[in-house]
C-alpha cells in the first residue's frame, strides 16, 4: 500500500527530505528531483570544501539531475554546520547561486532552494528570510505522519561499519579458511591455492573438502549464499565465500551474478575461463561492473551486501580487502556512494593498490554513479511521497 504525503510549506518539505534520503544529511547538498509534483527520490552529494571550484561542482551536480529523464523540476537543499550568525546572508549562497544558474541553463524548474544550518533554516528564494534564519524547531522532523518512511538514526556515514563478530567466531573462520586452502591445494595440486601448505597430506577436515568441492560450481554457491542466514553462518560457509572473494576472477563472477542472475553467473564463469586462455571478455557481461546494462533487483543486491559485510567482518584481516572491495561495489551499485567510499578506503588501507578498491574509490571521487540509479519512472495511480 502506498502512502501520500503533502507538504504545504517549505518547513513541511524539509521535514520530509531526511525521510526521502533515509538519514539526516550533514555537510551535504541534497537534490530532490520531481516529475510535476511527484518526488523521484533524493540524491546526496558532499558539500564542497573551502577552495573547491563551486561552479564546476554545481555543473556536475545539476548534470546528474539532467540524467533523470523524467525529472522536470529540482529542489536543492544545503545542509551545513555553518551558521546564519556567522554568514553574510544565507550560508553557501555562492554555491546555491551556481546551482540555480545551472538548473536554469538545463531547463529544470526550481521549486525552492533551501538551507538547513546549525542555528536555523531558510530559503534562498525568500527575500523576507530573517538574517538569523528561521527556528529549526519549525521543521518538526519527528512528525508522526512521517513514521511510515523509515530512516537511519544517524547521518550519511551511519550503517557503513561491519557487523560485530566475536573473537571465537573469527578464530573458527580463520581455521576453516586454512583448511579450505589445504583442501583446494590437495584436490588441485596447485601451489597457488596454499603457498604455505607444503603439500601436507595430513587429514583434512571433511567440511573443508566439501567446501572445496563446491568450487566446481561457484555460480551455484553464490546463488545459494543469498539465502543463508547471515547471523548464523557456519565457519565453513564464511570460509568458502571468503576464499572466493579474495580472488578477483571469482569475486567478479559473484558481483556480476548478484547484479543479474544465476544464468549471468554461469556465463561470467565460462567467460573467465575463456579469458584465461586468451579470448576477449564479453563486453555485455562487463557492463554491469561499470554500472550499465539491465537494472538490477535492489533487494537482491542488498541481500548480497548484508552477506558480504558479514564475511568481511569474519575473515582474517589479510583476507579482508576482497570482501571489503565487494562491499564497496555493492554499496555503489545501490547508490550508496558514501558507504562505498568507506569500504574501498578500508580495503586500500590493508592492501594498497587493491584493484577493485581503487576502481570503486575512483567512481566515488568522480561522482560516477550506475546508470540504473537515474532510471526513475513517474509513479502511476497511488503515489508515494508526493510533495
């Protein structure tokens, strides 16, 4: 069942923006696109730092809005720790002026242009806005009628931390990973699987052998993993996925498959084998990694992210960059660039030069988003979050 919200005033609208974003923005520019009077979500970007080229950044920000083909109107909102008292006029008025100019050039109507500062709020389009701003209490962010739109308690950085895993579980997973590596080494007789194994043929835990046998069909393993209970993972479940996500070829199969389906995973696995023998990797499969191609199922990506976050929290630190970078990519694919950058940076702090970590961080730093996040069809019939 959809719910319709109506904002009669700018204060009503500002009470709704955190609900649209899913958190309370800080030090941010939030752009709310509209198709007519219907909201199409919200896009958050970092507030420029002192010395940044605000004109260039304004062009980039509004350019992102222009990629939403159904949007004809935008409402920019600046969230800042600055104050009205410490500013000559509304805080960040130069940035807002640049945004308004770019919106006009691009043919986007501006419904309002607002600021939420540390000591008040106001509209850049309101000539009667008090010099001290309007009271923040007017925003009433805890309105009961908005409770149906869930949001995190914190700001845009909240929720990026890995889940808590106790030391005993980490030790069990570490032992399981060593056993899995030994099992793969014995089964394949390839030294790369466990360089320190030395060909030791002592008894291997049967669970490790069973895990190693699952690698004969990694797409099936990745598909089954989506329905595992992430709060009750067996050590060998965590070890098998941790082993795969530490290897770029297998990790990329997983991400392609979680972004699409099992059939795409099978195709990606076959393509990886052909690529290792000198054939070109199919462009139509690679497009997902760059944010192009079919629109993925957001619930499927979210399930994969929950799973991989647990794996990253459970495996030994030296095995963590692969799962962390995968967390970054999955967050980026879901449009959560702030979280993506945090995961990628953590991966790179452990393993400088990690390939996927560098790619994800480059996406974030260049405000490159997946094409599918700009696909915002106009709601028909009952409309959610109407302004």
